[in-house]
């Protein structure tokens, strides 16, 4: 049986999926090839330019949903660009870590009974 690398890559990508904050970040190569890509905040890019934002640690995080959401929560540039109701809608989006917490809570409360 012959399996092509492209097939494995597309299956892996489909299984993992994109997090709900992808549209607010530009993905750049990480300095460490084994690490996740850098998720560079688009609001920061619009404020500072890409070349500045990609090198400023306050403008990027590793590409993980929870880290991206946390960046947007405290990002002044994001706050300026979006009104309060838009911010609430965006920041209320779920991330994989939220589901894991709910799953663990359910297991922990089940043990108490």
C-alpha cells in the first residue's frame, strides 16, 4: 500500500482544524522550526506594519487558539478596531481548551457522586 505525504498532511490538517481566531492573525514562520507558527495579530500589523509586528513579541503568539484569544483580550489595537459588541462576540468564541476543561469538570464531578 502506497501512502502519499500529501494525503497524510491533508488528513492531519482536517483532524486538527483551524481555531476560531484564525481570521484575526497572519501566520508567519517561527524562529524555531519545531515550534508552532507565529500568529501575528492583524490589528497590530495594521498599526505597526508586518515587519515590525512579526518581530515585536507583544504582537504575536504561538498559533494556538487559547493564546490567540488571550492576545486579543489584551490587545489595544484590537480594542481600537472593533466596537464592544464585536469584541464580545469574537472573544466568546470557543477554543479546544474550553472543551477539554468541560470534559475534565464532568469527569471530576462524576467522581464525587
